[in-house]
C-alpha cells in the first residue's frame, strides 16, 4: 500500500484516497482574506509597540493635556509654569481632550487617546496601502 500523505491520511486513509486523487493541500496561507486579516493583526501589533497605551505621559502629552485641561476648566495660569500656548487652531481638540481629561484623568485619557490613534491608523493604513499598491503595482 502506498504511503498516505497529509490530511488524507488523517481523514480516512485509503478509503478517502479513492474519492480524491493525491494529497489534499490546504492553501489557507495564500487566501486573500487570511492574508488581509494577518496583515491587519500584524499592523495593530506594530502600532501598539510604537504607540503603547501605558498611561505614562510623554513630555509632549503632558504639555498638550495641561493646555486642554486649562482650556476646559478656565483656571488661571500659574506664575511659574513653563506651559504656555495661545494657539486658537487647537480649540476643538482642546475642548474634546479637556473634557476627556476632566472626566477620567490624565493617565486614562492617554490610554483612550492612544488606543483611538491605533484604531484609526489600523483602519486607514490598509486602505492607503491598497491605493499605493494599485498605482505602483509590484516592484521589479
């Protein structure tokens, strides 16, 4: 009797070989949907490594979070602060971020905003990559 190979051997041996000629090859790694899901998962993992939602604010986040909180609270600026900026173009951001900070605090707001950034990137980047791929094609 010939040696049985792959999934045929596990699903019934010689009886199954009569119904099918040769070994059954599952090409799950080559399917478009599986590659897209695997690529999205890999993208999310990379984004989480680059933008970790750990609750430790960077210097830049401390600055802009404090500006946003003061925008919403309307509190007076301390005399000895190094945080100052009167840019009006950030009013919408300061209002939304300031409300979030006032509601849940600095660390939790950082976690929420970073997870929102990762989610947004994970939704937008695959579409951008698809457009670039359709215009450029495969490289030689």
